[in-house]
């Protein structure tokens, strides 16, 4: 890719799996440029039909230690009043990638790093990974979705404890409370995430997209609105080739045999 700190690559063995790779040593601190590159990377994988699933990865040592504190320390209210929307928007662009997205979390996922991982559909973490929202220790609060996406994932009381204390959440606790979905040895984090992504990459792209939109839009809506979103997405899939392929395959060969293109 042409970005400086964020690369978009396809996994060599699974070309339908795109990897958004953060690479800003030492800690993948998320400065304004990285945020912009993340938004551009999200747009690119969202718009590329050859990409069927996505892995977010920060390398073997660290996912991301959060916003660049050295850059942020210089900001005043007027700066942040203009910049804070762009911060949120870049992660919202990741959350809205209309394909399965898996975060491969090694080392630390703190502050904005944790908030980025929260934008994935699933999180695979190293068994020694540490996640958290340490903003309170800097005299601020999470500003890239942490006060909203964390409670939606782990519940309000657990989220408040994590945000109020700023403490690090070890991988085993993260697994227990649903903050991550799997823990594996560090060396297995990336291959496990790619294997998950590859499994979805063979599925029907438009149905996966509809499923993601229905769940994510529905969670923010009342039940009646959510059911209406589901109904429209559901009916819409009857205009797709995948629906024909899937149902014809069931009738001719039995369940789970369909080869989607
Ligand atoms: C800028 C950072 C950084 C950060 C680490 N570094 N985190 N620089 N912003 N968020 C730098 C250190 O200054 C140091 O630079 C080098 O990376 C290595 O860090 P160390 O602290 O020496 O390493 P270690 O002792 O292993 O501790 C790692 C760590 C710790 C636990 C991740 O660095 C840490 O607590 N970092 C801050 C985490 C944090 O508060 N994140 C939330 C930020 S607020 P030198 O040059 O000395 O080697 C936030 C708000 C989000 O994210 C809002 C929207 C995005």
C-alpha cells in the first residue's frame, strides 16, 4: 500500500483476506496521520470486491498503545473540538466495513488501540495480551468510541469499572467477560485470525453483509426497528445469485455444500 504507517496487504495463502497492518514503531501510537490512514484503509477494503474478510493486525509485539500521547498533550479544546470527530469517524469507518473483520491482538490494546479492536466483529488475543482504557489516568475519557462500544460488548458495569480505573484487563479476564473471543499463544494470534477470516471469506458476501448490517444497526435501535431492518435485509437477499446457489445446492446435494462465488 501507499500509506506510511498502515499497510493493506492480502494474506499470501488467502488472497481474499485483506490485512490492515499497523506499523508505527514502537507502540503503533495512533497519531492524526495514522487515524487518517486507518480510515483510508477501511474505505479501500470496503470497496474492493476481491476482499471478502479482513484482519486488523499490529504485528507480533503490540496491537496499539492508543492515541499518541505526545501529540495529544499539545492539543487544546479548540483543536480537539475539530479533531475529535475525525478520530471517531476513522474507527466508525472500520466498524462499518461491510465484511467480517477480525482483530488479531498481541501485546497491548490500550486506549484508542482497544477502541480500534472494539470495531472488529471478533477479537483473537494473545494469552498474555493486555487490553484497557487508561484514558482516566491521563485525566481524560475514551474518545474514539470506548464509552459506547465497550458497554455494548461487556455491559455497562464492567465497562465503567474498566474506564473508571484505567486498569489493564488481562487476556483471561477479557475472554471471560466477552471483551475477546479467543486467546491463543502469541505466535498463533495472526494465523488464528486469518483462519477465522478465511472461513467467512468463502461464504456468500451479500448475505454476510446483510447479517452484519442487521446485527449492528439493530443493536442501536428498538426491537421493532431492528426487526424491520432484518426484514428488509432478508427480503433483499432473494434478489441475489447466492440465495439461488444456496437453496439449489441444498435441494440437490443437502445442507452446507454450496460453493459461493
Ligand atoms: C506515545 C507512546 C505511547 C502512546 C508508548 N509510547 N505508548 N508514545 N503515545 N500512547 C512510547 C513511550 O513513550 C516509549 O517511547 C515507547 O513507546 C515504549 O514505551 P514504554 O512505556 O517505555 O514501554 P513499556 O514499559 O513496555 O510500556 C508499554 C505501555 C506504556 C504499557 C504500552 O507505554 C503505556 O502505558 N503507554 C500509554 C498507554 C496509554 O495511556 N494509552 C492511552 C492513550 S489515550 P521512548 O521514546 O521513551 O522509547 C487514548 C485516547 C484515545 O488512546 C482517543 C482517540 C484515539
